[in-house]
């Protein structure tokens, strides 16, 4: 498949992830929280699979990323995965959850766009 298809799937997964977490954080309805949790899992799977596919495709095209880059992206994905529990159990206020998610998303986007320029050989 073309790398642009993986990129579209990746962005779709990111949009679904933020939509699901925002819905879970803001909703009082148990049915809505369940639907948000299902969408959250599907979104994480889309992000993970398409991300690794793009990483492999770029590797065959000669694009090199520093070694820490993949670990940082996976750590952010795991943190966003854990935010479902934080949002669902109301461990933090809704505004704090949204702020943390926006910060994690901004860091992930920055690494996606500029990550190769830091420490690459």
C-alpha cells in the first residue's frame, strides 16, 4: 500500500482517539462511556498498526529516525491508552484530562514532523 494510505488511517485513528477520550471525559452516561471505550481501543489499534507500517515503509525508502524516537512515540501511545482509565474513573477533572491529552498530542505531532532532526546521523 502507498504510504499516504497509512498516513490517512493514522490521522483517522488519532481523530477517533481524541473523540473517544473527550466523550468519555465529558459524559455521565454509562452507555456513552462504553461506546467511547470501544472506539478508544479501535483507535489505538489503527494508530499502532498504521504507525508501524509507515515506519517500515519509510525505512525501506532510506529515511532514518533516531533510536529514541520510536520509544518516545510508543510511550505517548501507552500514556494516551491509560488516559481512558483516568477519564472514566474521574481521577482528574475533565479540564485536566483534556489538557494532558492536548499536550501529549502536541508532543506526538512535533515528534512526527520534526523528530528525525534530533539526534539523527
